[in-house]
């Protein structure tokens, strides 16, 4: 099984929000679910949100709260090398 990470990008900051093992199809499902259900933690109440699929491994999310709009991207990344590999 492959190792995957879902990466959240907000204002040029990247952070992993989920790590798991699975097939590519399972990973893409998990990415979609994360993009659609992850709560924005910017300290605002979400008033409106939209999710756009850029490609099978990337989603663009807009969260609108009052006069402020936050734009995030969620990426799917497959681990290709690790010091833990034999």
C-alpha cells in the first residue's frame, strides 16, 4: 500500500492535515472528503464555502465570512522516498 498525505495550503503556508495508507482511489476519496468537510480554523464562523476540483489530486476552496474571503488548496501527495524504507 502507498503512503499518502493531504496537504493544506493557505497564504503560502503548507501543512499536512492527514496521513494514511491506501490505494490511489482511496486517497483521492479522502482528499475530496477533506476538502469538502474540513473546518477552516482561521477563527471565523464559516458563512459560505465553495469547493472546486482543479484536477484529481488538487482542490481549491473558498471560505467567505463577512467581508473576508480565505482561499485554500488541498493537495494529495504520495510518499516516494523515506529514510524508513529498507
